[in-house]
C-alpha cells in the first residue's frame, strides 16, 4: 500500500505573477451540441442527456400560472415558439425563473427577429399525443439571445427575407405559431361550426374563408385586462382590480376585444378578435386608452372600418373561457387577408333591429321558435312545435341541446336551434 504524505506550503510572498498562455483563441468561449429535429424526436421522455436548441423566435405567450406537481404550488411559465434552421417549429415551455434578465416582450418587437439558444433542456411528450412533443427548461438551462456563434449567423441568413412580426400566442399552453395553425387546421364552414357542440370541439382549430360584414361596438372595442391573467378587471370602490387576489396591485392593461360579424357561402356568425390579433387586423391599438370598466362610450377609430367587406382566411376555435362555460362563442386565433377586393364601398350595415327575447326553456315542453324557412316551396319545412310534440318528447338529448344553447351569449342562438332541430327531426 502506497502512503502519500502531502505537506501544505505557504509562501511568505502572496503576490501573484502573470503567466503567458499561448493559443487560447483556438478554444471557443461557448460550446454547444445543437440538436436537429430528428434528434429531438428520439429523445422524447428520456433524461439520458440534456439538449441544446437554437432557432429564430417566432411566437410567445403571455406568462401564465400552472401547478407544480412536486410542491403543489403555483408557478409562472411562458411558452416560446422557435423555428429551426431546417424549417420546423418547436414549442418550448420555459419557467419564468429561467428567463430572468431576458425581456421577452421587447424581443417580440425586435426586427429582424432574434435568434435564441436554450442550452440544457429536456424533451417531453404531449399528454395523449405520444408522437408530439415540447421542450421544457430545467434548473440547468441557460438562455442566450443573438449570441455571436456561427449557427446564429446561419439562421439569420436563412430567414433574412422574413420581415414578419413575432406572434403573440394564446396563453393556453398550445404554443403554436400562426404558420403552423394555417398548415394544420382543417377547412370548415360557418354552418358546420354553428352545428357543433362545445364539448366536441375542445381545443380544435378550424380554417374558414369569410367576409367581414360589420363591427359590433355595443360593449366597446377594448377592455381593461389584468396583465397577469388577461381577464377583465372588476371595479371595487372606484378602483379596477383583478378577480384573482394573487394579482393584487396589478395595473389594468387596455386590450382590444373586437366583435365581428362574418359571412361565408353557408351562413353568418359572430366572432371575437383579441389583443395582438385585433390590433394587426385593424392597424388600431388600445395602448394609451383610458383604463375604465365601461368602454362603450369610446368610439372605435375610423381606420378600423377598412376591414369591412374584405375577405379573410380565419383560424377560429373556442377559447378556454367559452369551453368552461359551454358557450359556442368563437375566437379568431389567426388571420390572413385574401387578395379579393371589397365587394363595395359601403362601410357599415344598417343597425339591426332589437331582436325579441327568446321564450324561456323550462321542463319538457319545447318552446315555439320564430324560425324562418327558405322561400322555395320544395324546401319548406313544417317546424311548428305543436305538430312535432310527439317527436320531441322522446328525444331527451334535444332538451340538453336547447338548454346549452340558452346559455350561449352570441346573437345567433335562433340559428343554432334551427340547425339542431334540422339534425334531430325526421323531415
């Protein structure tokens, strides 16, 4: 057995002398092992090694709260969408603790779009979708923006002609960019969307082509949102406060909420555009508007009327709040303007007359609905309720449909009921 005695040596002269090392420039200051899209798919749900990712920032959500399983406490996250040099887009779920010192809001306004590096991440599968994945940060993750490495230069050169803005993604955990929405959303029609049940739609998105008919300013065109959760603030003792006590002290953020009436070749319906989507569509912003509870008295700038009678391709779906409450109230997640010119120069339609209130739906007795039918005699349908009483009484699911429809807040309730009846009764 070899015994080694070590004797500490203390120099009486604590001064340090400079030494010269040659060839240091040969070693890079930063070293990464960037993964391709194929590498990412092979590392799903494996922690054998950390993953380094580099890509152009194309989308980001507002911060949102999630519950941490390990501690059972709420923590803040943000979804970020990067476009790899190969063209694929990936979603990164980043804890805000990893984003310290990085101003995502400023980066979303930067042109050309910045290139971001996430070093030390892991790959997780989406729940119920084993072939789909997202990237998540860890305690070891380091984030860099426009770092001076060859890969950054290569990505900027690859997308040098892309002058589009960074998209504000919905804070529902999807983290999907606009381009990916257009590539993956199935085509649909308004009549088909109005015939759906919210429980069957869930997080699905649909692509429709429609013309903007009118803008409804009855309840205003913007609202005072909580910057943390983006929900409408309530007024307490003359002060706007968030409904969530955890966001106490947050100042209201004026956010666009634009109600539009659109029509395609099948029907007409009401949709809502929020925030960044509404601002890009109308070239109008709510920034600087007074943060008040009732905004109906503030007129929408005339510039916004340029969208009237224009045709767009919309990506629509149900937002989280509509799904929770069972409302068939569609939201615009993305849009593209068609090259088709406006049909005419008429800006606003005549105001609709006030619709009579619908009869209450109680018990098993179905209401008499003021439903209009086509003028063509061959397609007329006898929809009078008394004649169909026997046929309705043995269809309890129709009663459920009617009760759910009663809760809907858009003005095309009668149209929804009409479609439900047509699908249910044996004409």
